[in-house]
């Protein structure tokens, strides 16, 4: 049996309530876990793609309602005076859980003209708009959460933002102190939020590299960025004087630059995905 539940704000002990029974909110979303992209904060999804987090029950930010045996009889019906306090909806469809975050803008109360066999006026009532696609789906059989925007579900899965947090000021300071960087009128406080996220990825990449690999990065970056990033060959350092310089350097560390096989055109990969 399918059910729709509501998570109500400011009720830490028993926050979930039954909203509707024997109904679904969404058409079944055909998501193949194998074709989903393992979450990366610097990956731009294609229009029909989804991110995934596998082994979701083992994550600290997994909801208890997903970890434990689910029995609808354990939940009370939501009372009318709590409708405006809904934080998000949870639609149990088969064995899967569909989530939609509820914004105030999704509540509407307007007089409408309804077109059926004849046109008629419908008096204003409180309505909650259901979006065409859910914000996230928990696929129980594969223990996988799929979604399209991590920031959009951060208020549902508390702590999930650890996956896209920016580098701390100390981490940025350490990165800018790398021996191949020379700062000119640019410092820690000048680093933008997007670059703070990119630095976190770059630091992880550098930590897995041998010194030989690191040395190979220098000519690779200087070759691809010779028109966009100043390199001092005498000192072996890249001159970072603005935020875009830092972005180009980080893209180089992530090896985003490549040359096409046929046309030999140099390009920057806006998103990357590992392939087997």
C-alpha cells in the first residue's frame, strides 16, 4: 500500500505524520543506479542524470525512518492546524521513498476557474503544490539515495552538506602555501566560495600524488594555461593575482584540460566522470 507522510517542523520526538493513504505523489521515476553519477560537488549533471550515494544506511545523515522497519500504523494522522508547518513530504511508493522539500511558495490559496465538462469557479482553499519530480528518492532494494541538487536536500538529510563544504580558512592557507604558488596582491580572504569548494577537491587529489606526479603537473598546467595563467619558469611557480588564476590552477590540478583526438583542439572539461 502506498502512503504519503509529512515531516513537521519543531517536533524532534515524533515528527512524521500520515497525510494521505492509498495514493502516490509521483509517477514512478525510472532511475538506473548503474547510470547515476557518484556525487561530486564540481560535477554538472546532464538534464536526465541523477547523483547517487550508495550504502546510504551507513551514512550519519541517513534518516532513522529509512534505517528501521517501517510500519504505517506507528504514525498518527496530521491535523489541520499543522499543515502550514510541513517541512517536507515523504511518499512511500512500493518499497521506495520519494522526498519533496516544502517551501512557503508551494502553499497557494487562490480563486480558480476549473475547466471540466463546463467551466466553474472554485473558491480559494489551501493547496500544496507537488513538483513534477521529487527532490530525492531512496531506493530501498539497492540502499541508494538519488537526487539532483545536494544543497536542495540538505535540510532534509541533516549533515549531508559535509559532502560539499568549502575548505576551511586554515585549509585554504595551507593550499596557497604550496611551493608552486606565488601570490601577488591576493590572499586567503580573496578566495571565492566556489574556489573554496574546488580547493577541497584539489587537496584530495594532491594528497594521492607522488612527487613525480606533482612535478608532471607543472608543465601540463603551464602548457594548457599559457594564455590565462602566468608561470615563472625560473622559480617554478604560478603567479596567482586574482580568483580566476586560482580557478585555472585548480582545474589543472584536477587535470580538466585535454586535447581532442581528431581536431587537436585544446579544451576544458566543465564536468568529469570516471569511467571503468
